[in-house]
């Protein structure tokens, strides 16, 4: 098992970069910090009875979806293979944790236009360019390759529609 722990910090909205994508990098990661809760993870060794335990603040599924939507659009060169895992992570998080709209509700209340930006990115990745996202997934694990265009569109559209409705209220 591999767990990424990424150091992030808060920001001053007046000092955000002018480029929207660069600003969203800062906003998504700061939101991950602001929404994080403490989590203890324990792993049992396979060859011994030794358990390893770590406690860290972990971003909510909503913050992780926002970070993944931002990360996949910026992958270049040698990191292109990460697009597939970013897309798959966002898809799985939405499929598992947004059936009741909880991710959409959390992002609707997020600061600095994060919710509206997520709608645009989700529609792009999971609907408008679902065939491209499907090609990315096809380069990954068998589980990634098994996700269909229809599944991408269903999960992404539901999320974007609910989030859009919440932002209109």
C-alpha cells in the first residue's frame, strides 16, 4: 500500500495567481487542508505480527475530487500515466461517496469559486471528453480499463448536475 502525504498551506485570496488553473492548484490544496480530518491508519505486516500505525490529517473525498480534477489537466511528459490514475481516483470517489450528493454539497459550500470550477472540469473530463478519459483509463490497470464511457458520463453528470443545482439555490 502506498499513501501520499502532501504538505499544503492556506493562502491569501488577494495573492492568488492570475491564471485560473494555477489559482485552482492553490485553492484545491488549501481546501484539502481546511477540510481535513484526523485519521489513524494501521497496517499489519504480511510476514510478521508487526503492525504499523500512522495518524495524519486526511482531506475529505470532496477535496480529493477537486484536487484530482485539477491534477489530471496539468499532467505533461513523463507524468501522463498519472492522468489515468487521477481520472480513476476521481471517478471512484464520486461513484462511492457522491451517490447521495454529499461531495456535491460539500463543494457547493467551498470557497473561492471551487464548486463552479469543479462543475466545468467534471463535465469536461466525464462527459464532453469522456472518450479521451476512457482512453487514459485503458492504459491503466484492468480495473481502470473496465470503466465504460457510459459509467464515466453517469457519475460525472450526476455530480455536476447536483452541484450546479446547489449553486443556483
